[in-house]
């Protein structure tokens, strides 16, 4: 078997180009053509890396160095897979604000959409429901959430930073900011076309039902309904609610509280996988029973850490970057690949089965969410794959020394390096 180490191979081509080009043209014709192509590529990169002479957006360029000068492995046209929440339209209300990234903002994101919302202390995202299921994570502060289950039984809970909730399709719910800071959270819907403009709000529903029908439905005189809001409130300001126990007791009524836990506390248990490079917490319907159509992996990468080369056989991946800096290359098949840079509040997207990695390129932890429209999390890793096919087959593909293949991690570690 003939093989050479990659660094040896690049040294040889370099050597051939610089020393022998022209001298042994007959034999080295192929090498000469390759050398000229390399010279052309190097010249192109040199031009691409020079500062622009026209006015540029320096902040944007500094955040997107892999767009300023793509790695040499990037090729072809790949659909954009990044959209920053900072570009999304913000809906302003007394009581809070919201903004969304849907398939309208990020056309490849067909499976999932996201809403980033802020509520003041007492601010209410009004009672409503929608066609899509709602998965959520609290980013900052505290909120009281309410719902009823499919039997009409009450659910009332308080959630704080790192906590999750899940409301299935058609389940009515509300969110209210608590003291002292109110609440900021991310909602993820299992439909890329979902928009927060397309919900069933209590106030909008009442405003668009004949008043005499509402009166008949409630069994009260129409005059008693004179102050119903004339249109949807969406988000509004009211007083901070009282104790959780008291709200639960009042909401339970004669039916009792729901046995369904619509909330989940992922930081209370151990990490699913933990290495020197970081940790990953998988939360899906196996642990968070209510979350039947959305699965997640909550990932922390230490500086230099790598979410290893992998793919997801079962679903598209919608990503949200919580903090830190990173980059991701998506190999989009057909010889196409693109690398993009990410930071806090960016949304990323990788279509089902396409290989990718995420590297922490900053000097602080990189935290992000991997979201899937599925009842379960699933990934396959390159290292695991290559460790579980006949070794001669692998070395023949990649021109690896047997010792190099032997050194590869033998399992799916999710995050590398495994050890310091
Ligand atoms: Mn909702
Ligand atoms: Mn992934």
C-alpha cells in the first residue's frame, strides 16, 4: 500500500512547483499545471484579503472574517444559513417587545422558526394559542407561565434562566414577566412559516365575535362587556402577579392541577456528554415528556473546543447562539461548502443529513442551541463512522497511515478534545 502523510504531500507539491517547474516539463507537466493553479489561487486570496478601497462596514467585516476571506476548502454557491436577530423587525409594546426569524428572513429554515421576546415585570404575552407547537428557553429573568392540558386542567409555573417549556399545538397559554428584571426568552416553533402575527389571541378573538354572541356565551348582559379591547393586545402591561401557590389554587378550580409538566429544568441534571472541550445536554421527549415534536442539544464549547464533524439523519437543525464566537462549515454536497461566523443572537440552519462542525473561535465559552423538529435527538459522527468500518477500506480512501487511523477517537464524543 502506498501512502504519505498529508504534510509530506503538501511539501512535495510545493517542492515540485518551486524547483522543477520548467526543468523537467515532460514528466512534471501535471505538476506544473497544478502549480500554476496553486499560484493563481494564492494570488486570488492575496487580492481578496486586501483592505477594501471603497467605504466598508468594518464592524460587519470583523464579525464575518470567513466571508471576507473564505477558507480554501469553501466552494460553490451554498444557501445562506445565518440570520442575526439584530436585523429582525422589533414589535414594540408597553409591557415588552418581540422579534422573529422565520422562513421569510432565512429562506432555508423551513422546519423551525424563532421568536425572541422581552417582557417587563408584570408585562403579559396575552392568553393565546397557535397551530405550531412552542418550545422555549428562558434567557434572562423570570416569568410565570400558564396553560391548560387537553383535559382542561390547569398548569401554572414559574421559570427562570435556563428553564424550558413546551406547549403543544392548540394548547392555550400565557407568559408574564416577574420581578425584578422581567423576562427575556427564545421561543422556537416547529414550522418555519410560523409567525407570531398568526396566533389565536383571546382579545382578538373576542373583538371579532359578534358582541351578542359573546354575551350569550358568557350568560351576561352585553353592557357588561362594554370595555372589551377593540383589537388584539398581544403584549400589555399589568401588575406583577401574587404568589405561585395562590395562582395555582385559583386556576385548579374543581378539576385539580394538570399532571402534565409543560416545563423542564435541564441544568438540574448532569450533562449528557462532557469532555475537556465542553459539554452537551440533550433534551428530548425521552426526558422532557411533554416535548413531543421538538428536541434540543444545549452545547457549551470551551475556547478552542470543537463540536466534532457530524450530521443529523433525522431532521434539519435550527441553531441559536447564546454567547461567544464560533464558525461553522456546512458541506452542502455536490462539491459545495461554505463557512460562516456566528455570535450571540445569530440563528444558524443546517439541512437534514448535511455534514458540519462548530468551532469556538473566541477566548470565552461558546454556547448555542441545536434545535430539531423531532421527538428525539440523533446525530452520527465522522470519527464513530470511520472507527466502525474495515480499517483497510478507510486507509485506502484517505491515504492514511494505519497508525494515524488508529489514533482517531473511536466513538461519538460530540465535543473535542476529549482530554487536555
Ligand atoms: Mn405562544
Ligand atoms: Mn449539528
